[in-house]
């Protein structure tokens, strides 16, 4: 979700120029530095942590084991209000696993991904000798970002849409529906607006969201997580002012108008629907989503999540019918298109996420 403090006013724009912003950029660049030709496991984990995840909560813990790496859910970082059944949490593990597998493959260690439901949903990446077939997804890992801004409305070519579909389709057990027709995009938009309206009326949801907002580079660097206002194009403001600005300026109507405008600027919407509604398939949905996001990045596109219709349970079946899959649970909704880059979000260092 885009940081909601964009209306705080230009009086604080000078705050951007303070040294803290430079320190933030240096730290973020270090997290995205190139992977050596013979990386240690910790550097593979660093690449895994650049994966997509809800609220930038980074709900994962990595354990280095013989011949591989395990990813375990970090339930201390679960989002109880927006994600009560841990669906997004397990999808985030899938995103991280796909990053790790791709990075390992680019360095001669083909990473086979598996899921163990008997051990609290552990995702395992087992290393074997061999090189991955393509490097473009690997090269996109450090460039990918969830870009929560306006796009330029340009359409995507049929060839590139087919490539996006086939790249995500390499993960079995997940269906991808690409929506590029304006009438259907507008129907999804209406669900986004309905879901956003419901969430903003939910006090628990709003409390949780506010807890993950970061208003200054110092805040974002200290925690290494959360939704930093600068990454969505909003001004940097003092930490004490941010919560007040939200209470005064953050409105349902303004947010709904923003989502409608941003969706109108997008080339299309991607909906991921796993074959089954269980943690193993939520992980698969995350893997397919991450591959889609990396391929989009490699093609020069931007993307971000608009998951309200899957987060608000009463809207899921309406979305499922819209994409031609009644009775199934949609997992992830993304908009994509061409647009400018925004600053990258922070990540915790590998040492902080190792078990």
C-alpha cells in the first residue's frame, strides 16, 4: 500500500536532503550489491530477502542446512488483521524461495524447492550441481520493486504478455489470469475500491498498517522493514508528524481515487489462483508471482500489489467468478505496466534473518 502521508505539504521536503536519506540509499544499495561467483550461503539468503512480501514485514527465517537452506515462517511478524490465516505469509515464503533458487542456479547450484507440511510449513531449497538456463530473472532480482505509483498507460505487446505467462507458468499448480481489457480492468478496480473501503473502516487493520509505516530514513534503517513513505513517492516527514498526518489527511475517498487513477494508468492486472487452498499452494502462488515480477522487471515493466479483493473474504468469490474460476480462492492480484522507478525499500541484513 502506498504510504498515506503524501498530503503533508511541501514544507517538509527539505527534510529529504538531510544526511539520513543518503545513509538510507547507501544501505539499500549494499543490500542489492552483486552476488559473487562463489557466494556463501549468507549471500544467497541476502538475495532471497529481496523478494516481495506483505507490508515489507519480511516474515521469514533462514536456516543453513546440509546441501541447502530452509525457510521457516516467522510468526512473530505475521499480520493478524490483514492476513489472519497466514496466507500472505506463506506466499512471501514462496517469493523468497524462488529468489533463492534462481540465485543459486545462476551460480552453479540448481535449487530444488519443496514444502514440508509436517514441520510447520518449512520450505526447503536443496542444492545440486548445474546451471540455470536463463540469467535474466537472476539479473532482475536486485532491480525488482513493488512500485506504488502511477504508470504511463502504455499497452504490453502480445509477445511480452505470452512471456510473462510462460515464466509464471513454470510453477505447476497455479493458474495465472492476465486482464488487459479495460471493461474487465474496471470491474477489478471496483472490487479494489470496495475492499479498500472495508479495510479503512476496520480499526484493527488501520492500527496494524500504521505500525508498519516508516516516515523517516532513520526509522526505516533502524527497523530494516516496513513501508517507508519515500518508496511510494510521498514526502519524508518527522516521525512525530507522520501519524498525525495520517489521522488528518488520510481519507477513504482520497485513497479510493488514488487506486482508481493508478489502475487506470496500468497496462493490465494479473490474478494468481492456486489449484488448492492450503499453505503448500500458497507457497506455489508466491513462487509464480515472484517469477512474474522478475520477468516483468527484466522487460522494463513495473508492478505492485492490489490485494484487497483477496484480503477481504467477502469479495473473493466475486473476483473468482470474474476471472472464470468460481469456487476457488484467488491468491494474489497485481497491476503492471510501464512507469518510473521509485526508491527501494529497506531489508534486514542476512544475519538478522538467520535462525
